[in-house]
């Protein structure tokens, strides 16, 4: 039996699979960011906080209304997405005529407010959320919990549906057209502002969905988004800002790269993505899948 | 009134404001807790350095904590482990920050706008990682119990009151150099680049070199601020290299007014005072900071000082027009 | 807690005003009051194990002291949040000592902050009673004549857990270590015990701090086939690693999890279903005596149903002893003198019983090894621990000579 740098192949297989699972979270989150950036030109720094809200709302639904995980999976994206719609209408829509740095600063401020409020209300030691599908299957090279398998399959499906909607349907075509030439699309009788508002809602809903998926694995914690957002930014930048397909592929890909780093140099696993980001920005600033603007 | 004369008048006003500010700061420690004042001064210098880049160069760095925090570590280490004197320790930190600024600048200035912000963020995360890992930084314990050795071997600075005046002097020197830079021909070119980069290129300016110099200067003074802060608190810690610290300096500058001379000082004072009054309520500090961010972006994008200057200008314009119609 | 915070802006000051006996009224104080500053994590990972609970414990100690001894002056308890950051903690400490005339700082979880406060306290000649932090350096290389390290330390936890598990047959170990100084120290201390007792360390993996996903590291631990997986991390990292270990069926697979820094509040957050079988060391557990149970009952009524952790109990005990020493001395002005007096007097309070304080500042008492109960074994709220061994005070802490404390001649 051969070994790769001292790691047996079975172990490596296991790590690759785990990397793919973590990649599923990156993909879902960066997808939402890419949708928002690609169609609205807004860098949504609130994304991490919205992911955290997703996990919290799932917890609240269970705690206060007795709605289990499967119900939360449907309801949470709608609820959190609705808060996104409100935020877009009240705040973000006022900044479209300005440099996008202002959008970044505004959403950064919002992220601080949301995180602060949740910390103030729930502390930050974390709340438990039980696993809806306990147990798992021994694959020979590793023990795969059913839930992790579900996460990877489900998020892949969501990513593909989103990509298909935006790139291959009529609705997607309107959306893309509205980004390029809002005046023209408006002239065709399409309500562009409403479409943009809904886009933001959908992007936020995707973040919340990732939050629901994360709740049973990680403790539900107000700080869960704050550290992740920076990584997800890096994913989006590497994939090419605004590229839907790029964000999906890069999300899964970087999950795997990170997984491998955890085997060979675990201490660096939190930083490897930034190294890749710096290199990509130097060599191919538009990102791996982006088109130069 | 010619514009050159107006500019000269503006500068006179600014120097008067600065003199008043200095006079107030000279007596302030008799009334206010000196450590708090020193913290404000350090952050004010940090924000001024940051402002040089964003306010006059139009470059948003989202990783300025790397200079501030890394310089803090370097001066802490050189003073504590190598036994350097206080002034040499601060200089060492500042010099290393300048060097780091040169390296980061060379990489970052090749990108613009949001990509520039992202490159600086990525590099800052790497510096953070380095600080977390490198044995000399002491990991999450940081470097503690940094001695405050006598300055030049003569001036005793172990008492907060005496060190305060040293910090004030460092701030004043840093501020004046930044101020001079802004108003020099170099600063004018920088502003021209910010306004319209292609035009500056077509006028024959080596745009990249100007940006690089601005970046290095900004990094250097951010480093000076961090190195000084570390001697004030006798502690260098990871907090100063986190991306949240990079966000904080953006907030200070934004609140006070980007591209204004005194804005960053006002912004730094407000944020530090707010954090100081709200200790004990970690989460409310976050909420307050977030609200300030949002309100500033929505309501007064010019920042406090920026709005005041704009109001004053509107008024003097109105007066000028009246005078013109009468005359 | 929330409600209280909103009610009281700034640091909360509760005055326990007691009428003094005439003879001692002239006692020399820094400012006529004994001001006790409880500094800890009010909102982060350690808020449940210290936080407002420690403030309650300190106030309770003042109240009980005044009932028993008749206080001779005003005793005030204030608190602040250090957010687990040394720069914030040292900022508050300086302000407390310089401006607000605080005489003693208690609690301070998070080793990095504790080390910073220790140094400032020594510089200002005040008193620092640490209950929350683990760093055994506090009574070793960083020891100070102004400090008493009260409840536990990493050496005690590592030794207690390490040696007991090896004795039970856990010969092979794998460490999951948070990649920072504190994690390294925990790992080093435990590995030393394990090897000394004839066990073997098969491997270790260092995870970034803080981390969210431990699956990769756990899989490496699982692959090592070690009998015991030592968790050399703390707070949210520990909770997440235990939670994910249960997801990957690690305990069911026959490996044992050893928490090297786990508190009862962590067990509560995890739930017995996930935490069962986890073994760790505690310096104090509420369900061990009538006095402890009574204290826990009162504590839980005032703290949203939470029961006291060993850290909070330690705050009570430390404040009580401090007040006794100041009372005996008739002054709180000289921090080093107060600490000297505290070391001289044997300790005795309702929670920790009788004990002593060593020259290096280490408070000495028994510690116990506990195992988390199965859900069906638990009979009531917070009935979580089975005490499986008691480590006598003489063996529980690092021998005086090994610490390298300069105060020990």
C-alpha cells in the first residue's frame, strides 16, 4: 500500500470528503455573495451576520414554536430573506449612485449591529441544536455521518438550481440585463428596483439557508459568521467577483484545499485561502472564473 | 480672492486650530486620565496615517492593522528582549512597518478599488497568521510587561504623566509631517490621481510611484502609532493585528471625515471615548459602532469635520457672492 | 442579566454598608472603602462559567462575611468585562487602580488577561485573586507577592485527568490541541504525566484557534486508534469538538474523550446526550455537601437557573478569605501585606472547607476527577457529574519546588 507524504490513502480520501463538505458551506455562502455582487454591485459584508441569523432563527423556531429542522429549512430563508428585503429597501437602495466602498461600509456596520444585538441577547457561549439525522455509515475509509452527506448533496442541488435560474432562464436573463442596462430594461416595463430588492432577498436567503444547515453541526453562536465572512470573501474574490459558477466551483474546491492543508499543515489551514487569494489577485485579478471588467 | 490665497488662508486656519488643540492637550492630563489621552493620541495618529491613503490617495486599505500591530510587536520585542531603549524600540517598530509597507505596497498598488482593499485584507490576514504562530510574539498572551526605559537614558518616563508629553510630541511630529505631505506638490499630485487617474497618467506622472510612496508613508506612521501604543500600555497583543482593528481605523476616519486634516483626530477621539465609556458592555460597543457606521454612510458621508468644513465653505461662498453682487 | 445591565450603566456598584465596631473605625484604607473589582468575561465564551455568576458570588461572600464578622467599613463590589483580550483587561485594571481606587481584582478567566493583570497588580501593589484562569505560570515563573491563584490551574487539570485515565487503562493518547500558548501548555503538561505513568502519546494535531470545524482533526484522531483523545483546547473549541466527536461516533467507537479544560457549564451547553462519558477534573462540584447544595440553590435562583461553576465558587471562597485577612490586618492599603496575611492564615469557608495557601500563591485543596453521567442517570437539573476519584490536596497541585517561582527560597 502506498502512502502519500506519510498519509495513508484511506485517510486522505476521508479528508477529501470532509473538505468537500466544508466546501459546501463556502459554496452556498459565496454563491449568495456572488449573486448580490454580480447583480447589484454591492459587497454584502452583512452576509456572515445573515448566516448567523439563519442558524439563530432555526433555533428560535424550534425553541419557541416547536418547528423542527425540516420546517426551518423552508421557513428560515424566507424569514431572513424578508429582513434582507427590508434592509435593501430602507438602507442599501440609497447608496446605488455612490462608489461601492460605501455599500461595503454600510453593510459592515450592519453586520456589527446584528452581531452585537445577538450577543447581547444570547451571550456567546453558544446554543445547542440537535442533529435531525443522527447516525451514519461506515464507508470503509471513514465514518460518514448521514447529516454531513445530506449537507453536501442538498447544497450542491441548491447551487445548481440557482446557477441554472440565473444563467439559463428568462428570469435570469432579465436580471442580468437589469444589471447591465437598468434604464433599458425599465423601459420594457419591468420593475427593476423591485427585481433588485428581490435579488438581495434571495442572496440573503441563501446565507440563511447555509446557517440552518450549519446549526446542527456547529453550536449556534452569535460570532459564527464574523470569522467566516472574511474567508467567504476570499472565496468570492478567487472565483471571480460576481461569477455564479465561479463561486460554486471555488467554494467546493477551496474546501478541499483547506481539508488537505488540515492534514499536512493543520496550523495553516485558516490562512491557506488568503495565500491563494493573494496569488490569484496578482496573477489573474478578475478571479479564476471572472471576466475582466 | 484667488484660489491660492484661499488655500493659504485655509492653511493658516488649520495651523491655528492645531495650535489650540496642542494647547488644550498640554493641560488635558491634569483633568483627564492620561492613559486614556495617550490612547486617543495613538489612535489619532493611526487614523491620520490611514487618512493620508484614503482621503488623499483614494486607496481603501482593509489591512492597515498589520502595520499598526506588527510595529507594536517589533518595538515590544526589541525593548523587552533585546533591551533597546524606548526611542530605539519605537524607531525599530516604525522602520519595520515602513519595510512591510514597501513590500505590501508593491503588491497592492497594482490593483484598484475593491481589489486593492481585498489584497490588503489578504496580506493582513497572513501577517496575523504570522503573529499568531511566530514564537517571538507570545501567541495570544502577547508580549507583556514591556519596560518603559528612560528616554535617551535621561528622561524618566515610567510615570504616565511624564510619558504623556512624549506621546504628545510624537503625535505632533507625525501629524505635522503628514500635514506637510498633504500640502506639498506631492500631495497635490496624489489628489489629482485620486480624482482622475488616467488624466494623471497622461500628464506624465509616474502614478504607481506616487501611490507607493503614499502607501509606505501611511504604513510608517501607522507603525509609529502602534509602536507608541505598545509602550503606553506595556503590552503588544493580537487585537492590534486583527481585521477588526483594520475596520476600526476605517470607522474612525469615516466618522471624523475622510480627506480632512482634523477629521481622523476627531473620529479617533469619539470612538476611543465611546469604547471607554462602554467597557463592561462588550456587545453594546459593537452595536454602537455599527450604528455610527450606518448613520455616517447614510447621513453625513463627509464625516463630522467634513460637514463642518462644507458648511463653513457654503457660508463663505454665500458671503462672497453677496459681496460680489454689491460690488 | 440583561435587565440588570440595562438598569445600571457603567460598572455596577453595590454597597454593602455595615456598621463597624468603634475600635476599628480608624482602620487605614486607601479611601475608606474596600472596593472589590470582579473582572471577567461578561459576554463571550466564558461568560457562563464566570460572568455575572462570579459577581453574585463575590457579593454573597461580602454579605456572609458581614453577617458573621460585623464589617467595619463600606465594602463595594464593581465589575467589568475584559472580553478575553489582554489589552482591554489591562486598560480596565489600570483605570480601576489609578482612578477608581479598586483594592483587589478577582476572577479573571483567560490566561493571557490574567498574566497582564498580575503584572499591573504587582506594579501598583494591590491584590489579585485569580479564580478563572488556568495558567500555572501564575504561581511559577510569573508568581508575585500580590497574587493568589485560587481554584485550579492547568497543571492540576492535566495531572488529575492524565494520571487517572492512564490508571484506568487509557494507555495510548492522541491530542487535539488549540494552536496557541495555552493549548500547547495543556498538551505538554498532560503528555508529560501520561508518559511518566507509562502511557504513550501516539500523535497530536494542532488546530487553528478559534476553529469551527473539527471533523478533519477528529478523523485524524480516530485514525490514530488511540484509546484516549485529549482535548487541549477551551471554551467554544472544546464544545464544538465534543459535539462533532459525537456526530462522528468517536465515543461509541470505543475511544474516550478527555477534556483538559472543561467546566460544568460546558456540559450544560452540550447536554448529557452529547457529553456523556466525558472525563475531566473539577476543583469543586455543587452536589457534594449540604452547604454546597444550599449555595447552589441560592445561586441558581439569582442566575437564571444556572448552577455555580468551580470558578464562581472559587470567587466566593477567595473574597471571603481576603475580607478575613483585611479584617485581621485592619488595613487594605498595602497589597503585598494583605496577601502575606492571607498566606499566613489557614483558609476555611463553607464551600472549599479548610485549606492553605502556599508561599508561591497557590491555594491548596482537594480536586476530583468526574465523569459526565448518562442521561438516564441524571436525577435533576444540573445533576451531571459522577465523582470517580478524589485527588488529595497534597498531590493535586504542582510541587512547590517545581514551579520555579522566585518567592520560594
